[in-house]
C-alpha cells in the first residue's frame, strides 16, 4: 500500500493490464481435481494459482478443540516457497495464520456445523503462484472444494477484492495495484442473502469511496459466483 | 426401459443454497430459511410422494440404523473394537454384540487390526456416534477376498435396478460380492476374477453420473 512508484497505474480509465476499473481478471475454476481429498478445486485467477482440498467431516484432533454441539472448520492457508518473487520461507507465518483464521470463521457461517458435533472439517489451501488477491482466490477455491466434498452448507461463498488506485475505486487489484495503490478491501459474501462473512481493509478510503468499493466488490463476488456454479455443473455433467 | 433412462430422465442438478420451487415437505439434503426450502448439497433433486430430497453426489457415509455395512478393524480395546466404516467417526463394536465369547482383554484374538466384518448398524445417537452388531442375520467375519471402496452415494449405481448391475458382475466374473451401504465392497474368488470385478466396480464409481453405464460394463466384462 505504502510503496512509491513512477508507474501510471491507471490511464484514460484503462488499467495497466488493460482492464476497465470494474473488470475482473480472467478466472478459471475446475472442481474435483485431486483424488485423495474428499473434495478439491483448482483455481486460476489472473496469475494466481490455488489448490484447495477438503477432508471430512471427521473426528476433531486435538480433542480439546472439539465442540460438543457442532463441528469446527480447520482451514489452513499456505503459500509455496516458489509462489512469490523472493523465495518465501515455507510454513506458517503471521500472515497465513491470520488468513487461515478468517477463512475458518467465514466457513463456519455457511457450513451446517450443527449437523456434525465433535467433528472437524479440514480445508487446506495451497497457493502455488501469488499475484495479489490470494486470500480471495483461496477462499473461493475452498468454497468450491467444500461443495465438491458433499458437505452440507447454506451457500457457497465467493470472495473478491476492491481497492483504490490513483484515486479511482477499482475491482480486483493486481500485484502492482496492490503494492502501489491506496487501498485494498477484500470481501466475501453469502450470495443468497447478501450477508458479509469476510471484510478487511488495508489503506484509506473515504466513506463515499468505501460504499463504492463495497458495491463494486459485491458485484465482483456475484460474477464470480456464476463461475463457481459453472465449474461444479461442468464437473458433474449436469445442468442446474 | 433400461436402468439408465429411468435414472437420468427426471433429474436436476442443484447446488448448495439453490431455492427449491416446491410445495412438498423437506426431506434430506435440504434446509429451510424464512419458510422457503433450499438445497444444502450438490446433488440431484427428487420430488415425489410429498417430499423433496436432494441426493448428494459426494460426501461421507452417514450411518442409519439397520444398514448392512462392511467394517474394518482399526483399534482394539479390552472389550470393544473400533471399526472404520467410512463415516465421520469410527464405529464401536462391543464384545457383547459379537458372536464370540471374548475373555476380557483378548479381543485381538478374534478380530485384529485390518480384519473386516459384514455387520449391521444397530445404534446411532444424536452426537454422531454409532455402534454396530455382529449378531444379526448373516453378519460374520470376512475371511479371504478383497475390499474395494466406492463413494457411498454410488452404492445404488453399483447394485443397479433390482440388483441388475451387481448380478451382471457376479455372473461374468464368478466372484462372491457383498456391498455394504457404506460403499465398502467385498469381493472373493480367483485372483484374476477379483481384479476384473474390481475394475468394473471402480469404473461404475468413477462414471456413476454418465449414461450407458450397463453397456460399458458388459463390454468391460467380456474381455
């Protein structure tokens, strides 16, 4: 956010990768790509590449984390060492711990956790290539993987970011816009009700700009939701 | 009427959260929100005799009392066995529910880790734990043979209409086959027959949603 650059991030209403301010990067979603997981998904979003695998519901370990009346969602977000320019030290760090936590919280709102007391649902997300917006990409992929695993839930949750670049509110920031832009606002919603299950904000937005960014991110989520549905329909060879 | 056409004709794929336009009562794979009925899983909806159900395409086995299943021993206690039945939790087999007279602490002599049984589920409680029994009908320990795991949602496909698919495999491979409701399938016979039956069953599992499956399996078995 705080970085300085001479790059013109937006020029005549066109962004540096040729998109309009309200345009998403290209998204490709494939469900059911891994044999050993109960459910899985591979997602490409611009240059982001994410795998998600779901296991469960199964007995929760360690036992002290069990809830007597419901299941817990144990999400785990990791980035591959080769996913970024500077080699990333593998393993959990402060950032991935945070993302794992917020993803767990988001899914506990939609998954019917009350159907599986004492159980745990494991959601593993592996970022293979990162180019800004990986938490949204990972959450979206995990959502499709959960549906693919046959886990009952109220809805799938698409996630998409909006932000501010050169004083323009834009949808779905890319790497340069994320590094040198003025704000980043990742959002995840439940499409059927419009409820917000994840909302973060990095940078500065005026109240007006915030409203604008929320509307933009919401529309991005809805567009993404269609693609998620399409991916599942394709993988099961039916029409919804 | 072939089996395929009846399976594929009135099916409709629904995804989690989809609103179901129906006056029927909610069955399984369904949740209610603000008086309206939604699907909670990926599956095919089915609206008949006053109930709407969504039959999930994927998901773990959820035990029901009376189901005949195949269980594999994963742990032995002084008077119980813990059995893997492919559900969220392992099932308990108490020594009093077995057909043997087990001395305290001597459970492994009768059923060691890795041994399989044909059993019935006789208790499921609200907390999700369940117990199985060896004392019903034809329940027994399974000697020899091999176990193939298929998705429990595809068990009906493996069996076929009135057992058409499974008798096709049985007759063509000269094997003994028992299918647990949990998706564990026991096959016994000659080595190469088992391999062929296993291939057929795995093909059904992999292509359960495709059409013309019976013909494909017939062709596979003719080899």
